[in-house]
C-alpha cells in the first residue's frame, strides 16, 4: 500500500513539473493542449503499468508467505498428532495458539471452505474462546481445536452450531481433554465421530460421547450387522412405523424403563408409548427386559447407522 502510494505521489509530482515545463516552452493554444494530452497519456499509462506490476508482485509474495505459513502449521499439527512433540509451551509458541489448556477438538465438513472457518469461529465463541486453531487437510474438510482455561460445555457448543449449520454441513465434536494429550486424543475422537456420521449419511452435529459405543461396535461392520439382525429381528425393518417403535423402545431403555420420561423424550403421549412398547415386544417375541443391554446397543447402532445399514 505504501509503495503504490509512493508511485502515485511521484506520478503527480512529475505531471505538475512537466506541465510547468511545457507551459514555459509553448504558447497557449492547440499545440500546448496536444502536448499536454500526449504527455498525460504516456505518464499515466506508464504509472498504471508500474503500479499493476507492483500489485501483482506483492500478491504473489503474499500468497507464497501464506502458503509457507500454512505448510509450517500443517507440519507442526501433524507432528503433534503423531506424538512427535511433547513440549506444550514450545508447540504453543510455534503455532501462536496455547495448546496447554483444556481443548475441544472438532472435525468440520461441508461444501464451502469459508463457511467451515465460520463454523469453527462459532464453536470457539460458544466455548468462550476468542478463536479456534484450524487446519484444512483437504477441500471440504477442516480440523479445529478450541482452547479454554476451564472445561468447555460441549452441549452449549453443540447447540450454537446446530443454530447455524445448513447445506449439508456437519461438525463432529470430541470430549474435552487437557493439554497435548487432549489435543491428540480429542482429534482421534472427532475423527471417529465423523466416521459414524459418514456411515449413517448424517449431517449436523455429531458428539463422540453420544456415538462412542457405536464407534467401538462398528470396527467390524459385517459382525455388527449380524448382531443387529440377530438381536432385533423384524424390529430392524426399514419402514417408518417400525422406526417409531425402535425410537420409543430406545427412549424407554435409556430412561430406565420409565414410560412417562420416555414419552417426554419422544414427544408422545404416555399411552402411545405403552402401545408402541407392546407392539415392539410382540415383534421381538420376548420380554423387553430379557436382554436390555444388547437391545439398547442394537437400537443405538441402528439409530446412528440406519436400518439394516452397517454394511
């Protein structure tokens, strides 16, 4: 900016001096006017050419410096994730971001890279941080870490993100951790949560603490599918009516067998819940509390991965 301004100041000074020179040599009239027009065209064309060249050079250097800085950040981030760095203070100085505090890791995805950065900023503000540390491993994906002096409220961050996510965008949130270990392990958790979202073709906010069991079960998808089919039988059917039965049964299991609280969870009348539970028991062909643990796991897997969908 200063260099371009200097060129313009020089151009104006040259033009004033040249006008004075021409006025001293030529009488007023057509000849002076023609000389002034020809001179101004040459001076301003030359100045425009020089300014354009300077702007192009500055832009190239800016892109190169930004590219170099991003490359250095990427190398350091990957080094931290690989466990090659153990000094939080040194890593923080190199990144310009304190990684020694509480940290909430996230993986964001979507079609608009600028929008992903905006979503990371929303997560940071919701957690009480001025900004997030971000790194883009590729187009349509962003890794982020939000550092806070105290343990952040994941629920509050999730609510803030749900209010702004659209156009198929999603965010996978880890459980908060501390220091470099929280930085590394949190990122792994966010990646696992992102994988569950991919398997279930889901968008929006996916919290690792809500899909951890499914993530552990989905290591072998073929075995998981057999487990779901064997545990649920016809209750794994893909139609909407059966899906409501599964949703209600899972709510009842999560609420410890309390029909009233299950009704509040699924936004239905208590009698509706009791009817659905009866239908689910008929389809299963056994009491609902016969194998509650396995039943809840199978229903949770279907909730996140879809009907008949692990494979």
